[in-house]
C-alpha cells in the first residue's frame, strides 16, 4: 500500500476516535463547511496543518457536502532545507500543494520590537489576498484544542480579558472571507501520536529568529502557559476541558463587566432593575 493511503487509513481507523470523529464533530457542530464552499487550506509545513489537509481531503471524498478545496503554502522566506521538506511531505502525502513566495521574513528581520506580532499579521494578510485571488470564501487553519486553551489563558493572564480563539469568524478587512478552524476539538498529543505512528517528520519552527535553537523551543509566554496546563493536569486531568466548557457556559449574572463590539457594560447597569 502506498504511504499516503496508509496515512489516510490511519486517520479513519487507528485514530478515528481521537482525530477523525472530533474533526467531523467540529465541522458539524460549528457549521464550518457548507454546500459550494471554496476553501483555501493553509499549510505551514507543520504536523497540524498537514493533518488538517488530509482530514479536509477525507471529508471531501466521503462527506455529504459538496465543496472545493485548494491546498496552499505561503513561503515567507524559508531556507532551502525547510522548503524542500514541505514539498517532500506534500508529495509523500499526495497533497496537490501550491507554494507561493513572499518576503515577510526579510521585512520582519529589520524590526526590533514585536517581530512575531508583525510576522503573524503580515502572514494573515498574504493568505487573505491569496484566498481572494483563488476565489475562495473560506480559509482553513490548523489550530487545535490546545491552541484554544492556551490562547484563553494568555488573554486572561497577560491581556486582562476573557476571550478565546473562535472556531470560525468573519474577516474584518476582507469582505466575504471567513476563517475556520476544523481541528478545534483535536488535542495536540493525538496529532503527535498520529505523526509518530506514520513515521512522519514535519517542520517544527522555521522562523528565522528561532531556527538556530536545535534542541528546544524558544521560551515564550505560550510555552509558559503550556507548561502550566501540563502541571495542573497532574492533579486534575480534565482541567483543559473544563476551561473550554467554561467558555461555553458563561454566567452573565456573575461577571463584573462584559464587552461586545468594543462597548463595555458594567453589571451595575442592570443591578437595580429587579427592585424596580
């Protein structure tokens, strides 16, 4: 059996419960893919985005909804070794990948402050432009369950607000484009297990600022949160799931204030209305 067929089989057989079922659940529960959608699937070169691509392929082949998918990788300035690894993986996994170039790394390399923020913003803009060029109405990203939980805690601890990474959202600057996250319910440990089971090697971090660190991730706030969650799970294995469910179970009677569309509302606004 060809390698890519073994990989596809593992998704719907070996990892049916932990990956495939959760992928399908997210697509259905959050209404991520609809009839006649044109979806640009973004592949960064890592395990998450390549798994996303294979899951999208599977649901396109065997699902009930008719849609088109385009598999795209933006090259922000990868070195040749990393670029070749992405193209090799795409070929081995039988993914019809289009790679297009940008000079984001060169631009960000000249910035002293917040290079990661600028890089992420520029990447997003390039991808939205590419999606419009392809005539797509949706962009699929490979963010997973752990990304959602980590983003939530980062917002609380360092942004002083309760918010999370949404399963889908409309673009504010590119009319008619929607961003979706079909891997929303899949745990990172299961993606790693899938990758190891199939003996696949993916890009870890190809950033110019971190590629010299061969043996460890660059210390960051996100890594700090990842370590914290791991520590908390030692005493409560459901702590990450509970954080997720809390975001789906917000008791507005017991929060000091809320904000919607940039407008803040204090609990005091309605506090005396019951007495009246």
